[in-house]
């Protein structure tokens, strides 16, 4: 999304009719939790997440004319993720980009037996860390799928990527993370 | 289908995003191939770990309130709503009067109410708790037609719920609370960056507005027309008293 021109932090002009305000309140505002959650996982910083959602909400208000009323959540989320990606581009100088290898693991190293409980606790930590290290587009797809329960079509709508890309991002992210899980605490790197 | 094709399709299979034919083929293959079945089990386990281990982060109430306020501020005044907006202009003039008169009046009234300290203290604790635990509201809505019915069945009275957006005090939501062991309605309003908790319960005797300060928070109490109100906020006491007057509808 192009972003030049005036900063989006200025308070919006009086762009909403009272009826639009009602629609905005009923169709878009209920998805602020989803918006914030996504921003938290993309940016990994609560303050930046709040800024991003705030900025996205202002854009949403300003461009509410463009909302056709089909899916308020996907519409808001796509604005939020664009705000997040703008922040990320500004933030990083190449340091955020992590190339990730799909761990090639043998099929026999499954954890099972009496250590299963401990393994489980460790697994949560490993997966959280693994998720945090994923390139942001892959993290985004997983969060939208697993935490938000969006379909591939909806994820494509939010991210602007073709459905095939969504599918392969999810597959790669999962293969990587289940590799991290299977490799155990030492093998993540 | 060969193992390689199946492994490529495990992720969309897990998501139920394969077409029916491919989905059946993968299922059939998994029944007969332990290697692929193990890989699929790993993906299922990963999903479980993600869904249980990853926290879903809710938007902070203040962010929600701020966005709501901006949306309200972006509403065009229309012919129909003008009559509604105008009385508040009158209120803002009145506010100046209240501010001047109120300054002196607040100081005196603060000394008149030592016996209600316990209640004020409790109200302030509840206010602080509501901000800290990020449990500001049980029902989050600016729509009084949503908030008011929400209390029905939870309280044995119906608190008056009004939105004062036009005067700069948008409704944020409501919550059940208790003061001195009685259940009360907590209505949450916002004015600029300040959150205002308004505790409401039935009270037959009218009571003139009194103000106090507890742990740096301002507390304004009044009772009028069958309801008692206790407002707590870090908003300055003059504005808070003015807002109390709007809420209670008490004449000057």
C-alpha cells in the first residue's frame, strides 16, 4: 500500500455519515482484538502493535467508503497488516530477515514414552521461539490460520497473496516448526 | 498417490483445504503408510501446541476507547443530529460557571464527608483494579442500547445508561462490580485520556454532590432520582463534577 503524503496520525476529517459510523461500529470495531493480536505477532512489540492498530484504524475510518460490507475482519486485518509491514520496513535494515531451512529430520526421532509431559512444556517454548524466528510472512500465515481460524481464501484476502502462496507458506512454516519440535531443544538452530 | 505427493499435501489436508478427491486419496494413503502417518501426526501435534501455547492478545481497552472516540470525531454532523448536539454547547458554557463556582465549593464539600471515606476508598480500589487487570469492561460498547440490556438479569435494578459523546464523554462499556458488598453497575466513560468509572446503585434519598480525593484519584458522589452515583477518575475534579451533573441530571 502506498503510504506517502501526510502522516496517518492526524485525526480524521469528518468523513463518516452517522449511518456509516453505525456500520463501522458494528462491522469493523468488533475485530479490534483480531487486529491487535495480529499486530502483536507481526511486530513482537506491544507499543508498536498499539501504534500500528491505531494508525490502521484511522486509515479504516478515512477509507470507510471503500468498505463494501462483505467481511469486516478481513478488511480491517489487511489494513493492519499493511501498517505493520510499513513499520517493519522502516524498522529493519536487513537484520529481521532470517533465512530458514526446513529442518530435514529422520522419521525415527519421535518423542514418546514417560518424558512426554516434559517434552510438551518444552515443545511450547520451542514452538514459540521457532515462530518468532520465522520470516514475517510465514508467521503471519500461521497466526491467521491457527489463532484466527481464517480459511486460505480469507488469508489470501488479508495478505494480498494468491491462495497457492498462502498454501505453500503454511506448508513450509509447518514443516519448519515440526522439524524444530522433533529436533528437540538443542537442534533448533 | 506417492509419499512425496502426500507429504506435500499434509498441510492443506490438515486445514481441510484440499478438494474432495485429493483429500480422499491422502486419507487412504495415510492409512497404509506409517511414515507419512507419523509426519501427519507431527503436524497435528504442532497445531495443538500452537493453539494451546500461543496467547491470543486482546486489544487494550484504552486503545479500543481511543479508536472509538476517533470514529465518533469523524462523524459528519447531519441535519437531524444538530438539535441533539446543541444542548451541549450550552453545557460547556455552564461548565465555565461550574468551574468557577465549583473550585471553592469542592474544597468545602471535601471536608464534610468523613463518614463516606470507606466507600470512596473501595471505589478507588475498584477503579485502580479495573485499569490494572485490563478488566475494564465486561460489555464493551458505545451503544447504550447494548450496555443497558446487558445488565438486565445481572442486577436487580436497571442503571441509567446514557452516552455523552457530544459533550466529550463517550461511553466505553460496562461491568459488574460490588461496593460495600452490594452489587453495583460500573459504567465506563472516557474523557480525553482519562478513564472514568461510574458506580451506580439504587438510592431513595437524594444527596447533594460531594467530592473527595483518595490516593490521587478524584471521587465525586451524588444521588438523584432514585440512583446513587460514585465517579472515580484521575480527571480533574471540576470536569468530573460537571460530568456528574450531566449523569445524574441533577438541577443546579
